[in-house]
């Protein structure tokens, strides 16, 4: 068994008014071709359905202190933002982001030897990495952007974790574009085949809906897409959800299992299923913590799920190896960060 004990992540950018940076190139066309299958030739989704996903992502990000963009938009504003490639407008596309993340992974043996950590340890109950298969050449644009490999990875990870897709109440998925999120809702088994857009219309994927809540962090679209750190940011959010630390209005209640999906075209996908190691739900008596308890448990003196505060050089030095310090690896990172601290 593998448990994730600590996660920390951040997005950095130049000012709150940072502009969204995307390019309209032929490399994006397969993603919009995949929407055309959902829109006209197969299931009947409309441009408004994809825009609603963008609206939900931006609404969620208001409560994520690490989100690159924290502004709320109406559906009309999403639809009327700069067109990138029909039906995708700028506010449905992930930005260019800068960020970092880390996770501490321990064995079950280590956790058993440190029972005091069990209440905040998160179990990696199921994990699957899949690559493209010959299905990639089926001439399906949906498979070209990861539908088939996502479906296979989800089945394998859920089976290993001994849960079903219907038991997932919160998920972080790779919504590089709103079009991808719609396809992933279907591929991950959260909707009946071809019915993902109906979930979006009913409001199932946001607070107050029947769930699962998709991307409480704001997702790649609004939280940001720092490439190599994107998956770790997803991990951090779900760890905070399962611990009950994301208690600033974005907490999904009564959660004991969560799903993470991350992919890269060309192509590989990873699906992780997380559970609380103590078997409790995040809002159970004895599991939920108040702010003072969280501040102590985090070791930072505050709740990192609700406050984005730069790590100080002193805090960084505290966790560096005393035996294997390497100044070359650190370089001038601290000096570059000083103006932001």
C-alpha cells in the first residue's frame, strides 16, 4: 500500500491581471474535432454545454487561493470571449502557468510505525497508467485526445481500489479545454455513454448537483496548467478534500474516496483513486479538524488549503537534508523568489 502524507502546491504569475495566453494552431484542431462528434454527429451537445463547463471552472476557482485566475464569469461572458477555435473561446482554454508541487509517499510499513500520522495519511488505493492502443487509429477524434485510454485506465484503477465510478463524489480531471472535460466525464464512467452534456446541463458537476463535483480547484482552465506540476496540484487538492482541510466553501462533504485523472497526448494517461487511510469520511466526527488543529497538523502554523503563503527560506532550510545538501541544485532559486516573499 502507498500513502500520501503531505502535499503542497502553488501557482505563480505576474500580477492578478495576467492575461490568458493561448494559441490557435492546427495542433488544437483534434480537440475541437472531438467536440464536433459530441455536438452534431453523435450526442447533441451544444456550444453552451462546453461554455458552461468553463463557467463552472472559473466559479470554483474563486475559492482556491492557489488559482491563477479567481474571477467569476457569466455564461454569456464565456461564450463571447475571444474565439480560439469553434466552439472553444479563450475562457474555456487552460492558460500558460508557472507552478510547483510536491508529495511525500510512504509505505504501509512506515505508516504502521507512525500511527499518529494515520489520520491525515491518504491511501493510493488504485492506480493505472495506460497508453494509446491501436484504437487511436479508429479515426475517432475522441480517441485521438484520450477517450479510449482514459476509459481503460479508469476501469483498472477503480477495480484495484474496489470502488465504482458512482461512489466518487469529487474528482480532479485534465480539463486542458472544456471539450476534453466533457469527453472525460463520459470516459471516466461518471455519465451514461453519450450523456455527459446532460450532466452539465443539470448542474451535476458543481456544488448542489448530484455529483461528482468536478475540479473544485478550478481545474486547468482556471486554476492553471503548470505542466509538470499539474498532476501534483490535482493530488494536493484531493488530499485537502479528503482530510477536510479545504473548508473555505469548496469542501465536498462526506467524502472518503476521490479520483484524479491526468493525461498527455501522444499519449499516456494516469488515473489515481485515493481513500482516507483511516477509513473515515472527511466530515465524520473525529475526522474533521478545526482551523487550530489543521494549523498544528500542517506544521506551517496555518491551513495551506485555504491560505496561499510563500514558503520562507527558513522553512525551506528546515526540511532540506542535513546529510546530502547540494547547493548546485538549489542554484539561485531563493534569490529569485525573494521579491515575492
